[in-house]
C-alpha cells in the first residue's frame, strides 16, 4: 500500500469532532433547564406562597451555580484541578447558616422525608444532565466532576425547596436538606464516573 493509499484509507475512517460548549454557555443552558424544572416542582410541592428568598435558599443557589461551573471547568482537559474547590466556601457558609439557626432556635432535630424525596427526585436528574454536559466537554477527573455534579443538582433542588416550604425547625432543615444533598453528591460520585467515561 502506497503512502497515498494509506492516507486515503485513514481519512475514510475519520469522524468530525464536535467542539464542546464553553463552560459558561453550558452552565447557562443547564441552569435554564434544571432551574425551570425545579421551579415548577417547587411550586407544585410548596406550602408557602408567594416564595421567599431566605439566606439558606440564596447560599444553596450560590453553591449550585459554583459547583456546576467547577464541574464543567474541571472536566476540560488541561484545566486547573483547583476548579474543584470553587464551591467549598459557599457550601460551608450554607451549612454554617443552617447550623447557626438550629443552635439559636434550640429545637430538637427531625427528618422531613418529603424534603429528602424532593431533593433526591430533582437533584439526581439535574446532576445527570450536568454530567452529560461535562462528558461532552472532555470527561476528565470523573470522580471529582461527578461529585460536583451531584452537589450542584442537589443544591439547586434544595434552593428551590427552601423558597417555598413552610415553617420548619432549623435543625430539621439542616438534617434533611444537608443530608439529602450529601447523599445525592455521594451517589453521583459513586455512579457518575461510569457515565463520564462513556464516549460522548
């Protein structure tokens, strides 16, 4: 086989490579779709209307945005691995605000299974959608990216829920919302890498 024939044979097997969306553009698309789904579900689920933006909801939303942006950047080959730490300050501030409210209130903690179910039911699909976008961006660092995707999806669901749920003991909010978010992030970290390693 001549060099020209070899080059022609190799060229026949080439497939066009689609350029992945930039992290900021992918983030806006994800926020639009996932945010709309969470808003509709929160409206159907919530008992407090009109909705209110509490410090918990604001910090949860900030955590979701930063975690999603970190996941989309960390998945790109060549990006700084320190992107994975981007949502940490917001997440810690969110947890601290719930813990401080629980201590000030002094009520015993409990569990709200409806809150846990809401965050899991909305957070997992939102995380899967974000991981699909991250896989198209390159799929690097699958463990960290999957955990960040789970954190982003669950925090977004928790933010929507915090805007509309009725009065609840702060310690119960910490245990139910915080536990559900941690559970979704852990599940995503365990199952998400398999999705990220699949060819886009």
